[in-house]
């Protein structure tokens, strides 16, 4: 491709790879109609290009590696096209037969790998021309046809490209910035709705995310899914934030020094990260390479005080930008929570499962791992110095991770049995799956086939099986059962209460129950709000009680406008509050059958 608007000769990575070019690499700024951003690429020197007739050979200047060369081949003319223009028909033999039959049927094997810019001045010399519509120019490298080559626009392209040029008007101090968006007019509807819900169709960014996943999701040699980080385009360059990460790491260390229990839990968590290959020692990188460090912090689950989860802070800003700022979060692929719970109440046998290490099942492309660097102690020993590590998997804290994981899990079952696809694609909320079946045999078959499919297509493990049916539990090994079921004697002991998507499910009696946290809450604005928000009721079983509490909260707020959040509320309001709190305690005696209709 010859482009007199480009001031630099560019070539795709394929060009450099074909010639085994491993020259120096440099960072440069690429400015297009879509915006300006920094990137990097190899330098190629010593190349020459020759016209097809062999008359002219031009020595190319330094070539930059760039994978953003336009690949639109819709209007490359074919020799057949020239027969339709009297002033061009004698040039038929001068146009190579790259197109087949019509410009819209380009042989896709012919890629545009080299863009010749105006830094090769000789390539733009006009040696001869033909006046007309379209008109032709003979350049040293061959003839070019300028104008519309679609016959009567019979095969006109369905996409309209809009470019905007920045100008500086005389007498004005401001510069009009290039348009930051790439516009495309498409024939499909903007607000498609699916057959199962009323969600709007995918946004432009969501479509871009799906395109990145469709092209970049691959299976590694070890049977793991590998996915790229879905970067926005264009985007700002990320500055090296190691100094910020070091400050945060030292602060985290200080916190662990004063909490030995938390320190032990964090070391245990990081041990699993390293043993599973989810993190590695980070290699040295060139000084000008774009990298990002993610500060660490530990969070305890309120229901699991013995387990800490270490998060990688992808939202930590440095010079005004965080990693999450330059990543596409992807579409909301989560199923309706209410829909999952309603389907869970349909049949006699209920089963819940969990995907082990959901996010960490998906590897990150090797060339993107330096955006997931972090500082941690050498050999996971808190007494040793902090050294550079990097994650090899998609992490908690990354905005796109939920969408990447859900996309990958659904991709794993795209060729599975229809009922397995239905289970995985419609009855999972992130990593929690809930299903109800008509018989134990159906439930066992469905879960086991789902386990096998996920294991064989991505090495995902389905475990923590829970059921109200002992026959179902007996069909699975102890390793596959939930933690509080592993040592249980199903023949003699009562099945425990399980928490499923926030609901308490008594698997022995097969009913939902409630547990409220009202003890030791101060009678303050903050305490009242905490008690009301502690009632988790996604289906709406106890809506009359919850609504009453919220109305009371509104009244309390209006009567205590000048009261601080932690200041005790007036005693005259306590009787009303205590009466409602006592009604909450009665909720623990409420049992609601999981199945809609009983069976005889």
C-alpha cells in the first residue's frame, strides 16, 4: 500500500517474522483519525522493493513495525474492471490479478503487510497519467487507479467510514482534536433483545470486547484457556508505577506485622498462587517497555473469617490512570439472579455446584503479563526482600475478569450436550451453579457430564456438590462434595444448612430459612441501616417486613436530620424500633419450601 499521508514506512509483524528480523525495538507515537496513542515495534533496515515489471527498484528507508495498517481491500481494482473504461482498457496487463472477478471478492490470502509512506519520496513520483473517471497514475512501482471502481455501485460496501482531520484556524489559539471514535454504519439493530430477557443489545465497546475474545481466546498446550487483556483503543500509555507499588507493599507489610493471624493467612493464600502456577518471577524488561504494577491488599469474607483473599488493585491510579481505565470491562454476561433461583425451585431434586478458582482458570497471554506485575517477598518469605512477580492468570480486581471467565466457561461447552449447555449457560451466576431435576438419576448424569465437559475443554473443575438428595451425594467422591459434607454419614446424620447465592437452604428439610444479624447493633442511624440491609431476600419472601423497616428508616431520617450517623437516636423512637427488630428474630422460624409444588 502506498500512502502519501503517512510520514513513515510501516510493516506488519508478519513482514518482520518472514525475514527473521530481530532488530532494535523502539517506542513511538501513532496518530490516526481515531486518535493518538503510544506503541512500540521493531525497526527494519536494508530492504528494497521492486516493481512487478522489474523496471524500478527503490531502497526502503527504516521500516517501523505496526499492526494497525488498514486491511480494507474492498476497492482494489481487478484487470476485469478496466475493460469497462475506454481510457483504461489498455492498462489491463499492468494491473496484477489480485482481485477475483469483482473488487468485493478479494482473495483473503493476499494481506497488506507493507505501507509505503512519503519518507520514500521516489515512490510517489508521477511518471504518466490518464484523465477520466476513475483516473490512473503511473508511479515507479506500478499503476494506481483513483476513484470509485464499483460498477454503478452494484456491490457498494455496507460500511461507511468517516474520517476527521484536525485543523488550526488562523487567529484562534485552540486546536481541534482528532475524533476519538471510529464510526461505522451497520445494518443490524442497535437494541436487539434476547429471547430470555429484555436487556438492550451490545454496545460498541461490548462488541469490541467480544471481537477480541473471539480472535484471542486459544487453548494452551497444557489444556488451559488463554485470553488477552482487552485493551481499549485508542488508550493512554501507562507509566511505570513501581514507586507507588513499593509504597503500597511496604504499607501492606506493616499491616501484616501487627496481625500475625492475617499474615499467616496471606502467606497461605500466596503459597497456593505460586504452587498452582498462577504467578511467576517477573523477567527484566527494557527501560522503555510499558508495564504496570498492581498493589496487593487482603480482604476477609464476613462469612469466612478464617480465609483471606488477596486482591490485585487494578484500580490504583498513577499519574491519573489505572489499569482498569484502559481495559474494556466487557458486556454483562451474568444471568438473572432471580431467574436462576426461580428455576432452582421447579423440580424435586435440587443441586448446587461451584467452579474452583473461577478467574484463575484462564491464563493471560504472555505478552500481556507485564501489565500484571506485583511486588512480593522472595520465596514467599516475609523476612526476605520484595521482588518483582507477575500474574499468569486473570485476576480478582481486573474489570474484565468476570466477563472473560464467563465467556470462557460458555466456550468450553459450545459443543456439549444441549442440557449441559443449558445448565452452564443459563443456570450459573459467575461461579455458582444451581439446578433442579425431576429425579436423582437425571441430576447425577447432568452434573457428571458437566464436570467431564468442563475438565476436557479448559481444565475447569466443578466441585462443592450439594443436594437435598442423599442418592445424589453418594454418587460423588468426597473431593467433589462441599466442605461440610465431606465427613458426613449420609445414612445417619442430618444434612446441614447450605448458603446458595446468599440464601440459606436447609437441605435436610428442603426449605429456605433466614438468619438475621440484629444483635449488638447500636441504636444509631448507622446501626439501623446495617440491620435493615442485612436482610438478603432476592426472591421477595419477606418483602412486607423489609418494606416496613425501610419506611421506618425513612421516618427516622426525617426526624433526626441534624443527628450524626453514630450518635444515639432519641429514646422515644426505640420502642418502635425494638418492636420491628423482634419481628426479625421471628423470621428464623419461617420455613419456605424450595420446590413450588409438593410431590406425592
